[in-house]
């Protein structure tokens, strides 16, 4: 029996897009040159199919809901751009905050989400991710898609491309549930 619910396939697709580059960098394949950028950005046929699945998920959010979801993602990106690690954590879903704290513990830092966010952001910056952290402040939302308590925000970072972030509603508030930069365009 499948434990995937209605959002199972899109969420799995977004995780695939998010984790392939992370796995490659953990194996020493994280450098990105023109010849290996397809592998490290996850932009092969499977990734394109996954992106298409995510784009069709749910329905286009409008009004107050769209503004709330957009504000959470832009707030998170703005906090990263400003290197405000604790503030960035305030936009994350509970499970993600716990994972970030585990990252900090694994690197010998305190057990705070802020230390985990800092470590991952600095790793992203030093690995030559798409643009610098400051570029995230320039992100513009192109679409917000929701269904029930879950959704996706598609945003563009100038000179870097289009990305997606997954969101979930917890305790009446929208939170970022997959805070990894997921490329939606090749």
C-alpha cells in the first residue's frame, strides 16, 4: 500500500530535484562546469518530468492566501540574503527546523536551527551555487499553487533562473517545507 497522499508525486518530484545536486556534491561531484552542469542541477529528463508534475499540482492561489504564501517564501529568501539565520528559521516548518539543528550538531556547532541554516548557506555560497546569497533578495514570485495544507511557490532570481519552494500550513501559518533551491528551468 502506498503511503503517498494526493501531493505525494509532486512532493517526491521536488525532493528529487532538490536532493540530486546535494547528493552529487556530497560525493565530490558538486563542482559545476559547463560539461557537468546538467548532472549537478538535476536537469535531465527525469528532472524535467518532475518539474512538469510540480507545475500542475494543486491550483493557482489567489487573494489573501497567495499573498500569505508568497510573503513566507520571500521573507525566507530575504533573511538568507541578509544572513539573518534565526529569522530564516522562523519561516521554516517544524520538521525542517529540526533538520537544520541536526546539520549544526553534525558540524560540531550548537544545536540551533540558525547554525544549521548558516552552515548550509555558506556551503551553497562557497560551492558557487546559482548566484550569491544577496541575489536571493531580488527574487520575484511568478506563481503560487496550493491544495489544502500544501503548496509550491515558483520564483525567479535574476541571472540565475526559476526555482520552486514547497510550503505547508502548520498551526494556521504557512511555512517553507523544502527550503532547498530547486531549479525549475535548465
